[in-house]
């Protein structure tokens, strides 16, 4: 066993901290809302600054413009960025898309999209869910029909994060009706602005826009923008889901540690009825308990990271870590609201708001985290069936 | 970073699993849980032949010079088997204290005998307030150098040949190593639900000799012993919770109600998912803390987190196990309660969650001194 970062990883962490000192994240303009996952807002400007360091493509193979650095450098980067509260919102999605393109993308995707990702210019929305296909994703109805060298996509996607400000969508479609339930799906990289694409904002309960719904009305997409082979989109998606959940939640532990630090400072600096909040035994115990939860969460993610790095089979580890991440985040937001009392609900920008209103924001956004990317219920079932080998509940109906 | 045990450690764990499966099967665990001695002398001797009690002790003193991490992985297996024994107190906590003063007379006398398993020692720390915190110790030798008073919750005192007594000496603390046969030492059993054999140990004008003293007063050796004890009891909880998980999942796969295994119902599936999460998260903290301590780095907060977390999570796992098993696990002849009670006992030994969370509270920067923070607030109010 060895729970320390290597000397190289520690040196890289120091380099990232130096970069953050020289490039204070607060100076970068923001294009889209922070959904509270810990990766901050969508900021193309900050993404470009990361790209200028070569950090977006640092782990890609050299033949694709990368430096072939080991995967743990990405963990180091994410951890330092999250601890600093930097706006790196689209970064994990960019990495996953790039990995998919490197693994099974067409020549055109590698030539056109990959360099744009490396420059921090391309960001992605996921067109997975549909109004009638949420947890039961495979009941989706969006169809792509072959027409010569093109596919024509028709359907309706929803809950696509940052779709209105990203550059491309990853659209999951059915390409064959005859096939078995898990076959006949294909994934397309669809550039925003393609005729027939209608992207409409959904205002969330925070008052801001994070999600969009996307109407695809005979959207013509060249064949070589298909990601992978026809009919094999589901395999790609399934392989991607664990990675999606891992990279979409890895930075939650450091992000929660950052918020916890703010709450500790608040408790140290606040007196209630003449007694410092930090001396209240209940407050001490709850904050210490949350710090412990966050440390456990970090441990589970690093364990999953070692499995991913070593190519060991992942059955339930990432699903479980995601559930714990999201529920720990909700617990921390709830504790923050308790500690702030009547100041809790004051928004960022309001007079009298404490901690920049971040607790109110994270309280609201955390509600979505146990739903997005696989609900906590679906994932617990995954842990039980895939991880522990319990028998699957019989399906009510469907194509089996 | 690598979360896997080394190949030597994997070998140690595999051979321990194999040995305990053979010599400490569930029916033996159930028998021992009910008898007065609480453990099997023959099994202890067999463990000694494998070198387990001497794992922490350097070869020069009769041990095999393993690391604390090795010991923790071994104790995890003992927890998995439900093995009752004085191992944690004698071979981990007391041994760690003696190792801090290797040249002191009691250490030279006792370490080889503890390493060979010939003698068993226990630790007498806790007093009337029930806190595993050395700061609260008040027992001290009187003016004539004799010990009067008592200690509570002393584990395995009935089989201990020696007792290490933590006493106050001036402003510091001292450790006395006394044979339990010394005149004036009494051992009264406390009857507990947990299966741990706990005692009140009384000292009635007990003579204390110069050669009973464990070196000059220093908090470090005791702190190391308490840290090792806390880690080992955490390992025992993680091992026991892992066993509960496996027994429970097996039951969920085979118990049929309403025409299908109960594990095919989501209510049971989700309870099992929470169970595995509790066990895995506890183990993640345990291994990281044990590695940190083993490397000789400051591990106080890591150990506190691991012990506090496992104390809650492994107990939750045990209660879930009972719920999933249903009525059968309410029976004495069913093994689940033995593992549950072991976790219950371990969660309290070497500090409960409240004690360890206070260590964490200080480590994350919560001030416990009122002045400075009060002043800041006054300034804020005047803004």
C-alpha cells in the first residue's frame, strides 16, 4: 500500500497551485451557471488558460497531441482546481469526449474536434435523457436514419447541461428498431448551430439556467461524426457511464472540503448568545463528522481511481462512490444552512449574505445531484445487482 | 498511490483467513461467546506458534519485526472470523507502549514473553468518568509510594499476567507494569452484552517498585499505544462488518419469500448497497490511517477519523444485517449478534466516536479557545 502522491505528482500539484496564484480564478469571465458539483461554472476563458498550460491534453497519447502523462495527473489537477473553487465546469466532459474520440472516433473527429478540445475551445452537452426516457434510458425514441453519407436525426432530448453555450452535443440515438434492447444505438457528435437543432433553456429552481431541452427536427449529420460504429453506441455509453460518474464526481470531495473550511471559519468567527459557534459541542461534532465523511469519500474515489488506472474490473465501486458523494454533499449543505440560520437562504449578491451565498446555492443545486447521471435509487440497484450479485428485479415489460 | 496490500501482506491475510476458518469456525465463535474465559488457550498457543503476538516486536526481542499495517490487516481477519482473544490489548496496545521504552526493565523482562504469547498483558487506563483520554487520569501513588484506587473497563484482566496501569505523576503521566498476582490487586468482572471480558481492577495499597516503572514520564509512548489500539479495534470492526455483509448477502440470495429471493426486492437490494458502502468507506479510512501511522507520519487525525467513522458505519451495517436477516438473527444460536456485539464493544474501546470527533474538530481548525473568535464577532457587529 502507498497512500501518498508520487514526487512527480506532488511537484505537479505545486505547479497547479502556482498557476492558480498567478491566475486567480475570480478574474475569469463566466459563461454558464455553477451546478454545484464542485467543478464551478462554465468558463471558456478559464478553460483556455488551462489549455495554454497544455493541461487539457496532457494525458492523451503523443500521436494525438498529448504528453502521455499518467492518469493520476488529471486527479491532481482536478483536486487542486476544486480546492481553489476554480471555474473548470466543462473540463471532465471534454476529457471524456476526447478519450472516446481517441479510442473509437473517426479521422474527421480526431482532426477537427480533438485539437479544438486541446485549445479549450470545444465543450460538450450530453443528449441522453428524453422526456419519456430518464432512468429507463433505453426506452428512448430519438432516431437517426441513414441517408447516403449522412444520418438524419429526429427526436427530443432534455436535461442537457450547458447545451446552449457548449459547442457540440453528444446525441444518443436509436439507429435500428429491430435489434435487441441493448443493441441498435448510435452516438453522434453534433455541432451546435446545425440546422434543425433547437436548443431551449430550462430555468431551474435556483433561478438560473443550467439545463436545456433540445429538439432535433431532421438534423443532418455527416456519417463521420458518428462516435464509434453503428449499433454499438450503447456499449460505448455503458463504458462511458462509469467513467462519467467517476470524472463527474471525483472533485466533489475536495470541493466539499473547501466548503467545510468556509463553515469552520464561519463557526470560529461567529458568536451566538455570547458563545462562539465553534465551541458548541453539537456544531463541533457535526462539522468533524462531515470532515470524516469527506475523507471517506476521497478514499473511495482514490480506490476507484487505482482500479481504473490498473484496468481492474469496476462493478459497483464508482456507482457507490457517486451515491455517497451526492448524499454527503446534501448533508453538508444542510449543515451549512443550519449554521447560518436566518442568513442561510440569502442569495449571492444579496445584502447581508454570508459566505457569498454559496450555501444557499449548494443547498438548492445538491437536490439535483442525486438525480442527475443515474439516480441514487438506480445506482443502489446497480451496486446490489452488479456488485453484490443479487438477482435483478423482474422487468414489468419491455423488449428484454 | 496503491491501495492494494503488498504481496507479503496478501500472503499474511490469506494464511490468517485459512487458519481461522479451520480453527475458529462460527460454531466455536458461538461457544466461546458464552463461556467464562472467552477464548481458547489452545488456539492462543497455535496463534503464538504462527508468530502473531510477536508481529510488532523486533527480532532481537523475540518477534518478527512486522509493521503496524501488517498487524492491522491481520486483526481485520480476526474481526472477520469473530475470533475472541486478548490480542489487541496485549500484542498491539501494551506491546506498542513497551516498545516505546525498549530498554526499561519491564520492557526487557516482558516483551519477549509477550512476543512468544507466553504471557498476556492488559491496559488499565479508564477511570470513573469512562473516558479514554489520558488527560482525565487522576489515580496516583500515595506519599508512601503505594497505589490505592481503581480502574474501569479493563479488558481480559482475568487472563492477564501483567497489567499496565496509567497513573498521574506530578504534572505528567506514568506507566506502571504490575504483575496481576501482586498483593492488593483485585479483579471484579463487569457483566456486558458485548462478549468482551471487562473488569474493574482495584488497587488496595499495592506496592510499586522502581523496576515496575516504564521509563521517564512521556506522553508519546502512551499516545502511540492508544493510537495502535484504536486502529486495531477499527480493523476488528471492519472485519466483522465485512463478515456481516457476506452473511447477509448470502441470505438475501437464498431466502425465498413471495416466490423469489428477498434479494430481488429493491428494498433489500438498497439496504445491501448501503451495507457495502458502510464497510468499504470504513476500510478506506482504516487502511489510509494505518499506512500513515506505519510510515511514522503524524496520523492522529487520520486514526481519529477512521475510528469515529467505523464506530458509526459498522454498527449501522450490523443493525441493517439484523433487519435483512429478519427473525432468525434474533436467536442466540445465530452468529450475527456475536459480530454485532463485537463491533459494539470495539466502537467504545480506545475512545468512542465523540472522543475521536473532538480530535477531528481540532484538526480541521475549530477553535476551542473563546477569546479570539469572540473578538472577531464583536468587530463584525460594529461594521
